[in-house]
C-alpha cells in the first residue's frame, strides 16, 4: 500500500513538472520562456543596404547559371531498342 502511494505521488510530481516546464507566464529567470524579440537593436540603414546588395548580387548570379535542359536519368541504363523491333512496329 505504501509503495503504491509513493508511486502515485511520484507520478503526480512528474506530471506537475511537465506542466511547469510548459508554462510560459512570468518573467522569473528560473522559468524558461519563448522570447520572440531579442534585446538587440534592429539593423542600421547601412546594414540593410548591404544586405540588399548581397541579395541582388546573389539573384543576378543565379540568373547566369545555364538551364540544364531536359535530361534522361535512365538514359545510360535503358538499352537502345534493336533495329528489327522498330521495323516490326511500323
């Protein structure tokens, strides 16, 4: 009986710890939470211009890549049909 009581208390303790870990209310340091905005300042105008320049350069380099065209991945494995088979189909 004592063993069952201790086991039940232990299970309840574990369940409350899971609920406590998922709780996001409060700003105490011992309670982990989800912070969507850091305390870092936003990017400056120069940094944003640099980012835009990098992005535009990246997009222009992507346009320079030639189109590979239509490829047949099984082309090397698929045997060519014999000439007699072509004549029989016609």
